[in-house]
């Protein structure tokens, strides 16, 4: 894999890629990266810009090579982790994975909105289940190739009733917790019916307490993070955040996608799902800032939502994020985009 920045080449390739169905493009790209990852380790030399010392972070007992991470949703099966490392990510989050295998929602379920710099997805946590990911992560760990923290994002299986959600999350954690560097409790996707109804104080406490049982029995308990939606009222988000921290979480990820499509340039009649990309930036960053001000400096906050350039990454950090995750920006910016972000951060921080 050529890890050099090739924006000119990407400008030629992107129009061709964008003529294909969005999910087909995603699957083909991921298949290529997975094949590469099976052969190469993705290791970066100490002198690589992605490992520049002044961009590193020490948080939750983990060393982050730089503050830019891959958000969950892009590599649901942990199929291409070495490739993401090679692209320069300072940490990688895989999933969302559920305890049970599930096909996700009917297709089409992934849509580009180029006029808005956005994506709408209604994937529905399509994945092969926690047991399949366990095998993949065991093989990955056996190769000993990771130089950056690996997070695992857990969701609720669609067929699991809401009153059994905590047990469902626990079942996934029992398979995957020891293989992760940190674990995310995702109750914020709009694409699993009833999932966002778990964003209450009582449900957050129940789920986190249930996971903490097997977590605290590990020789080294894993940091837990809670991922929330941007559509929560500020007060509700703060209440959920405080409850998570009281239950032993290390911090939060703010935010997932939004179901609010107002103000878009693209036609959205009949379109449903979670909106990511540039239109999400303002609300997700505002909620990040609000939660940081309410919680103070202690908890780890990962800012995600609408980062399309270096200015966006800087804004997340200025709003109180310790780390920043990206997804849609990578889809539009191409394989050299992460390093362009890092060079922009270097020019400000260096």
C-alpha cells in the first residue's frame, strides 16, 4: 500500500467510484484492504509522521499515536485493521458488532449526498456476530502487528428485547472485551428499532453495570466508553454521561449520526437513516462542548461527526475532545486524507 498522499490520483478515481452503488463501493474497497491486511502488517516506522511524538496522547492508560482515529461503522468485522494502521490512524475502532449475527436492513441502505458532503446510512448493524469477530481478533492479536489502540464498538442485537439489552451487551463483551484495548457501548444508532430508547439514566446504569461484572474480572479491566446521539437534548445527554461515569466509564464518544435532515441541498424525500458528514458538524461539536463544560476536564471525550478537514479536527479539539474520529471525511477525501489532517495539525502544534 502506498501511504503517500495522492490527492491528484484520488480526484481521478473518486468520480468513477462514486458512480457505483455506495454499499458496493464500500464492500469492494474493504475487500481489497482486507486482502492487503492478510499479507502485510501495516507497521509504521518510528519516524513516520503519523507517529510524531508531539501528536501523541496518553489517555485511559493507552498510548495513542496521534489524535485521529477511525470511527466505528466502516470496518464492522475488523477485516482490515493493519490497512487502517498503515493509513496513519492513531487508533482504530471496529464494529458495531452484536452478540448475534444479523443481516441488517434491506438494501439500498447506504447513500451519498455529495452536494452536502454527507452520507446517509440505514445499515442496521449488519455483521457476522461477536463469535466471528472473536476469531478474527484472536488471529490479529496472535500476529502482534498493532501499534495503536484497538476499540470494539458493541451494539444490541435486533432480535433481543429491550428488557434484555444489558445481557446482550454483556454476551458480546464476554467474547471481545479481553481482545480490545477499549470498549464502546453504542446506544445511539437510529437504525435498530428501539436502540435510542436506551439513552436514559436507568438503562445506561443497567447496561454499564452489567458489563462491568466481567470487565472487572479481567486481569486488566478495559476502559469503557458510552456513545450518544446528537439528537438528545443537552440535559439528557449530560444526565446519561454522568450516569456512565458514575458506573465506571472512562468517558464518552460524541456523537453518532443524526436523523434530522433539515437544510440539506440534496433531495431526501423518502430517505431515512442516520446522516453523517458536514451537516452533522455544528450540532455534534456543540454537544461535545456542552458536555465537556458540564463534566470538567476529567473524562475522556472522543469527538466525531462532520470532520471533513483539518479545521474541523481542530474545532473538535478546541471544543473539548481529547481525540477525534472520522468516517465520512475519509470516504470523500480518499486514502491520503488522514495524513493531510495530520500535517495540518502538525503545522499548528509544531
